[in-house]
C-alpha cells in the first residue's frame, strides 16, 4: 500500500511542478511585455523632455515669461 501512496504522491508533485512551470512561463511573458512597455515609455519621456527643453529655450517662451508670471499672480488673487 505504501508504494501506491508514494506513486500518487509523485504524480501529485509532478502535476504541481507542471502547473508551477506554466505559471512561471506566464510570469516571464508578462515581465518581458512590461519591460518592453517600460522601454517605450522611457523613450517617449526622453523625447518629450527634449521637446520641452527646446520650448523653454525658445525666444517666444523667454519673451512671454513676464506675461505668464502676471497671469499666475492675477489667478491667485481671484481665489
């Protein structure tokens, strides 16, 4: 009887191992997909930061600075 119980235990453990391996594969695929999304998001962030720096260095941005400061002060006083 012990041999049968040991055999059942081996089968149960083998099934658990297969399920764990399948879950590991799913997690690895999700990880890979998320890493790809992260790289893409970082690339977008770098591009947008560069664009923002360009805007802030532009002549029109610098010359309109006093207008933006004035608008901020006026808005604060309304509330």
